[in-house]
C-alpha cells in the first residue's frame, strides 16, 4: 500500500511551513489511496522536549490531520540505527572521528579553498581517516568522544552508481533524477551523543516503515543524494521522492521559529480557525 509519512523534528513549535508539508502529505496519501504515518524525529536529546512532542501532536490534530498506526519516535529506535552503523563500520565504510568542530573548521581553513557540503559545512579534510588501527582502538578504549563519518571514497567504490532516485509529481508521473552523493564528502552519520544522525535515522526508518513516498521540503533535496547512497550500501529499498517548494516570509527567507515566524500555536491563540488556515495554504 502506498505509504507516506510526516516527520517533524520537535525542536520548537510547528509553523505554517510544517502545516503545508503535513497537509500535502495527507492530500497525496488520499489521492494515491495510501496511508499516512507520523514520525517524531527526536534523536536530539538536548532539544527534543516531551512538552514539544505533545504540542506537535496537538497542533496536527487541531489542523484536522489523522494519522495511521502508532506514532513512531526515533529516540526509541536507537538499536536499529546502531545496527546499521555497525554494518557500515564493519565493512570499512564508516570510521570514528575524534576531531572537535573547531578542529574541523581550522583544518578546512588551512586547505587552499574551502569546499563546503550542501548544508554549508566545510567538507571534512579526512584527518581521522588516516589514523592507524592501533591508534583508533586505543582512543576508543579510553572512551574519547567521537562521531562516525562515512568513508565517501570507499562507499562510492562499494556502490559506484550512477546514483539516481525516483522523483514523482503531485499528479503521479515519475522520472529518474540524478544524485551526487560525493558532494557530502566524509559526512557525519552518527553524532557524539547518539549512534545516528538525521541521515542514517531517516533511511533506516523509511525502510523499516515501508515508506513508499517521501514528501518533504526542497531544503532536503540535496540530502536525498546522500540517502540513496546509504540505501544502496545498506541494501534498503529507496522510496519515491517529492520535494515541495518552501513557504517564504515577506523577506523571502524560509520560515523558521528562529527567525520569529509565527507558530501554529500563535495563530491558534489569535483565534485563527483551522479551516481558514487550511484554506490559506490551498487546502479545503
Ligand atoms: N525531521 C525533518 C525536519 O523536520 C524532516 C525529515 C524528512 O522529511 O525527511 O526537517
């Protein structure tokens, strides 16, 4: 059965951009005769608060959205992420990195021209890729904090591509879109504090939940390049993707709580009715 998901990160209250994305998922799930799942992407222990998760669920219910099946919380799936991380590490496709953020930035600054990944972070210069096995074992045994990075060159040698994903439009027609995972370099696939990153968690869950159609904002288009590579390395099915355009504020910037965009909670408090809000976003 076609399976869609809305997957907010509970780092703040939902805003109109989230509402648009959730409503579009619901519309397409209905159009394709499929189901719609709700997944809470709460891998960040510092920022995901129980009250925010409850508020997300409440805002979505207020909007009139109904989800199928139980709500999945990523914080409860750490064993699955760890298993996929270990599978990559065992094949030499991921390695521990002991560099701090400032060390990575300093090393990147020393390079002739700073190359950046699609999120704007400097590409990792590979410092820890060259550590000896003994040095790595010693530092791990001492419990030194570390992230895990994808060994991009080995990953591309294992899954040479050409990499592509199936893109679909809202009426159904599909086409193959080229993906260029190399532009992410040796990106972090597991953070210091949890055995995953957004990228590893999302491909693990989309596969486990049999998600067939991913509908998300155009800000995640470049991430899909990395996701198809991880799917190939982990032997996971690749869903179809639709990246919708983002709602912008009056200055042309992407909506974000950090920029003071109005939350659904603000609009509710001002007396906005859910029907009117849906209509303003083009949903009846
Ligand atoms: N959790 C992500 C966000 O809130 C979305 C992830 C996805 O749809 O793949 O931006």
